[in-house]
């Protein structure tokens, strides 16, 4: 499972840990990602998505059908 949100397209970022002596080492900022099942009324089926917390808020705001169409247009959705 790749760590990419299927609704918003968010993925892990790379940054630095900065110590007290200002020494910098690489680190990764992962996405708040989880798997959730949704009932898609328009298609009359259950779907499972890997979404971030921001993606869940997008679904709550726009609705599942509009969010999936937007993600598919932008190329975030695999299937």
C-alpha cells in the first residue's frame, strides 16, 4: 500500500530533524492515512479507499460522488 491519499493526492514529504546544536538529519513527514469503506449510492456498491483526514473532510463537504469524480479527473484515483 503506497502512502498516497486517493482523494487529495497527498503523499509523504521529506524534511529535516534539527537538533539543539543545529545539526540536520533527514526525516519523513507521513500523511495521516487510513483505509475506510464507503457506500457509493450512485453505483450501489461498497468501495474501500485509502484516504487522509483531509480527504475525509473533503468527502464530508462535497459528497462521495463529487469527490471521486474530482479525484479521477486529477488522476489521484487508481481504479
